[in-house]
C-alpha cells in the first residue's frame, strides 16, 4: 500500500521508491538516469522541441486561411471604390430607373434586374421539378448498377463550360426555338399573352432554358445528398404502415428534407443569377422590359460582359461596376441563406463545392 | 537500459470528467509492470499521461508530478522531447499506410531528421530482430507497404518502430487485444525478452497475460490505484478486497 | 365451407371504396415513377445533344494545323487555335501556382486547427459562399485592381482572377480529405516524438495526398472552362504571346469571340475549340472519379 509522504521534506527518487510499494520487485535495480547514450539517443536528445516549427507552421496556415476573408474584403472594397461616381450620382434610384443611355450619361439598372429575375425564376420553374425527379429516381428507384453511371452523367452536365453551352445555344437551340418550339407555344399557350411578338429565337425564353440545364446538376446532386441523409428508419417506418413507394418518398423522405431542398433550390438560384456567358450569347442583349417571353432582354451579368470593354467615360464604367457590386452582394446573400439551410439539414458536413 | 518512473499525486481530467484520482506509484526500471482493471477504470489514461499523449486531446488536463529518472516530464521538458524517450504501442496496430516496412520502422528517426543511411539500415535490422519480425520481412523491406502485413505482423512492426528510437521506457496499451492467440503469445514472448533492456508498462485486460510477463502489477478501479505489488502477491494474496473480487472474476 | 379454391379474388375482403383507393394509390405510384424516369431522360437529352453536336460540327476541323497555327486573318480559311491552347495553359499554370499552395494551406488550417473554432467555422462558411460569387465579378474586381494599375491587360491578371476562384474549392476539399486520415495514424507519429508540424506535413498530408490531388484537379477543371473572368484581364490575343505582362489568348475566350462573330469560318473553329476544351475537361473529371475511389481506399484506414 502507498505510504503517506511527510510534508515538506525533500526526497530523492531512490528514497521515494523505498517508501512506496516496499514489496515490489526491482526496487534495488533502478537507474537514476538512463543508461549509456547510444548514437540515436544522443542525436534525438539534441533535437529541439519543435516549438519554433510548430508556431511558424501554425502562423503560415492561419494567414492562408485568412486569405479567404481577404479575398472577399478585397472584392467588396474595390467594387465600392470604383463605383463611387455612379453611387453618388444616382443613389438608390439607380435600381429603379429604366434608362440606359451611355451617350447622355443616363443610367438605370431596372431592365437588367428584370432580365436577371425573369430568366432565373423561369429557369427555376423548369429545373426544379426535373431536378427533383432525377434525385428521386437516383436515390429511390434506380437499380443499383445504373446508379453510378447515371449520376456521373448528370455531373458531366456541370462540367460543361458556360461558353460551350452558349455556342450550342446559338447554333442549335435558337433555331429550334425560332422554328419549332416557338410556333408550338404560340398555338397552345398563346392565350396567356406570354408568347406574343416576333420570335427571332433569342430572348428570355431561350436564355431561361439554357440556364435551367446549367443549374440542374447542382440542385439535383445536393437534393440527392439531402435525401440520402434521411435515415432509413424513417423510410421503413412509413413502409411498415402500408404505404406505396411514392407515398414513402413523399412522407418519409421529402417531408423531412424540405428545408434542405429549399436550400438546394436557392443555391441553384444563386448560380442562375450570376451566370454570364451562355446567357449573353442567347438573350438578345437589349435593355427592354416586356411581357413576352420571346422578347430579347438583358441581365446584370450580360451587360457587364458586353459593354465593359467599350465603356468610355468614368461614369459609364462606374455604373457598370456598380451593377457588378449589386450582383456580388445579392449572390452572397442568396448563397449565405442557402448554405445555412443546407447546413441545418446535413449538420455541417463539408458542403459540396460548385 | 531503462529508467524508473515516479508518479506523485497524479490527477487527470477529460473536460469536466475526473478520470484519474491521486495516483501515487513507482515503476521500477528494467522490469515489466502490468496494469489491470475493468473497462473505463483509467489505466489507458494513466499510461497516456506517462508520455504526455493525454495532452493531444484539447479538453484533457493533468496535474501532479511524473518523474522519469530525475526529469519532471511536465515541467522540465516538452512533450516532443519526452515522447522521444518513451515509446508507445497502441491497442490497434497503426502503421503509416503510405510507407514501406523499412520506412515505417525507421520513421521515428527519419521524421526527426536523421539521415545517416548506414545507421538507419542497422537500426531497422536491430529493431525488427528485437521484435522477432526480421526473418519474415527481411526480403521485402522496401517493397511491401507497412499496411500490407497481417495484424500480428503489423503490431510487431509497430513495436519495432517504437524500439528503433532506442527509448528508455516502452508503454504498451493492450497491445495484443486485437490479435489472434498465436500473435498474442509471440508478443508476450517479446515483452519477456525486452524487459531486461527497457522499462515496460503494459496495460492488459487479460490477467493471465499479466501473470505471465510482469514482475509487478497494479490494479486500477474507477480512476484510483487500488493496489500495486509484486505480481505473485496480487494474484495469490491481494491486500484489498476489491482486488480479490476482480481477480476471482466477481466483476469486470 | 364450400370447396372453392381460396384466393383473394374470390374473397372480396375489402369493401368497394377501399379497393378503389388502393388502386388509385398504386396508379399514382406508377405515374410518379414514370415521371421521374422521364425527368432523368429529359435531363440526359441535352447532354447527349451537346456532345453529339460538338463531335458532328467540330471533329472535322481538328487537324494538325488546328493545333499548331494561330488564327488566319478574317476571310481566309485555315489557321488554328494553337495560341489559345498554349495561352490557356500558361494562365492555368499561373493560377495553379498561386491558388494551390494557398488553398491547401487554408485547408490544413481548417482540418488541424479550426475543427470547431469560431474562426474555423467563419472561414469554412466564407469559402462556401465565395464559391457562389459570379466569375464575372471576380474578373472586374481583378481588372479594377491589377489592370488599371498596370495600365494594360496581362496573363498575370488572368492568372490572379482564376487563382482566387480556385482557392475556396481547394480549401474545402483539402479539409475534407485530411479529415479522413485516422486519428491512430496521427497518434503514431506524435507518439514517436515527431512535432505537430512535421506530423501534418509528412504523415497527414502524405496519407491524404491522393484525395487532395483530386480536389486540385477538380478546381483546375472548373476554372479551365471559365471565360468571364478572363474577358477583362487576359483579354485575348490573335498572336503568339508568352510574356506574362501582355494580353494573352485563352481557349474559352477565343471560342466566345468566334461564336458571336459573323464569319462561318470562325464558327467552325469555335466548334472545334469547344470539342478540345470539353475533351480536356471530361478527361480530368473522369480521372478524378477513378482516382478518388482509389484514393479513399489507399489513404484511409
């Protein structure tokens, strides 16, 4: 048994050992310090504690991590700074005025806001049901063998660059809309008043269709992740009550992942709001607000892409940069809300990038 | 040659859980000391306090004195320096998956900047012979990855890896619990042979194992060291009733 | 009881409304299944259409001249997009040299020091949000800083714009991959007296390297096809250019210029260039897929 140590008396290791556990074996053979130094022990004992290395390393990676903040701050500052002319000149009314006249220096962003919102929302209307359908198919209905190839193919859609979508859009989709789909829509849905006016193939409708193809992969793959995060016990519980497969999906899976799916949709919206090249190539690039889906339009991103390099005059450039600033802030807010919703469902697992 | 360890008033916490209470103990040099006790009694935590691995968990804390020879390992040295003098073998073999057998065994030297090729080769051979693994792998040292060996071989390689840095103390946390009986007995033979050169502390669930390899045994229960004595005494005539209950299988 | 065979059709156990309900539910089930299969086909159709057109319109233009010559003057046939391919290579190399080290280091911070800290979570969240910023905004921001100060377009500016797009992606995938390195492997190194920085570099990063390389290739493939950030930074160039301080051609940029031009000859080149671009990107994405499945098996426990 252990003995009590007299408080306050200095004691050597050997004495302590003799007090504690008087019956153990080996008390006589203790070495006070380690044995003779081998070359290895000699080498290792003169190596430092690594504290300097640890501190330097931690400092370097911290700086690099903070570079992410630096990037965001840099973009924000430079955009605000370079758009100050336009900010001072037009104030908030910049976003409610309809004029866009570089010659007279009269700038207003309303047509672009309309174009961006119209194309993005229409793209969502087309893409969300399709993305949900694909997600349901891949998670619940698809035979296991086909699952990997088909999901790989949907992700290939995300790998196609915007400019290639635009190229295909100009030479394949635009003639299709002009010659085949347009007349069909006029015949069947002309009564809605959405399909009036001349149809040259370029316009809000074509841009929305291309956008929907582009945002579909991100909505679908995120929805799939979210649906797969629903525990199997939920599915089994509903099935045990005698539900059909669709009812199981509806009640057991979709109901539980509602928030996450809304988040995925918002991420798709964020992507649609900022999409530039493909939209520029098929939207017609005219700052007009019209009810017809055949009419040409202009989005916030497209006007920058088209007119930035030809912008003469500081006010013109400043107005374009202010549009860029608006785009930056809006997409940050939409993405932040979307990520929060997805995070709430997947509980902070590293988010799918892209 | 090994060195003795003196533990005084050691207390340890994980967050707010008090896992070790007032441990006082002397581990003699060049002997094998076994630590037994039921699951969760704190013996693994205790062993991890001896090489300051306990600190790698950010919410872990320890107070008290642990002396290796004359060195207070908490006040007189850094964790990195201590861990170079104290080797550790873990419950599950943990070879470095991207390294060959050779690189695994000498990793303690190479990762600390040692470059002398001749000494590295000699060390590798010596350690693998000490771990009774040399004959089985000597032809594939650089060709096979450390993770491609069987479980028992991996654990012996991990022992060789720990021995390669020529430590003064060897800590073994249930080294054979994940292995088959043949590998287990090979490792027990190893401990038997090595204890004259190093101070060995072996945590084990298996009382027969403690009886076979260790001269001294300590019994832990609920974070306290209930009894520490020669193995013979613990298993034939324990002082404390709780020890007797555990030995005879009344709990645990 | 009669001697009739016992089956559900003759039993009529359910009352009539219940049987109708069951039938309706079954029909809905089949209908929805059909819809989801239809959705999948509708989604895969554009993919097939795009690939088909690329090959149909672009493959015939892929000859040796395409890969070795610069564009011919307007109106003349022939010429190629060699300068765009090389130019893209140079810009991407610049972007990778800047973006990959910073991204990996930031990922190391998140995995080793910022697992659950407030700063770590803030960095993580910001990186995810930054991934969603439109690339054209990156382009005009870099323009406003670099091009305006230097008073000319340059390959360097283009590289910077692409680099800041790569950093958030690489950061998150590096963090993800480092988290798969088992604690036991780290403890093995720490237990040998290896300092934490050396453990992270020589053990954790090395174990996770297949996955980290995968992440870098993914980021690379993503920015390889970007046009918008290069519009006002690299700007494009009809001739050979190897200097970092001059405007430089890039493949996606050149495709855009050709596509919106009125010349058929240039349209032909645009299709060919798109085919080359798609092949390069798809090869990278497929390699990533193969490598990723091997990497997880190799790097994990």
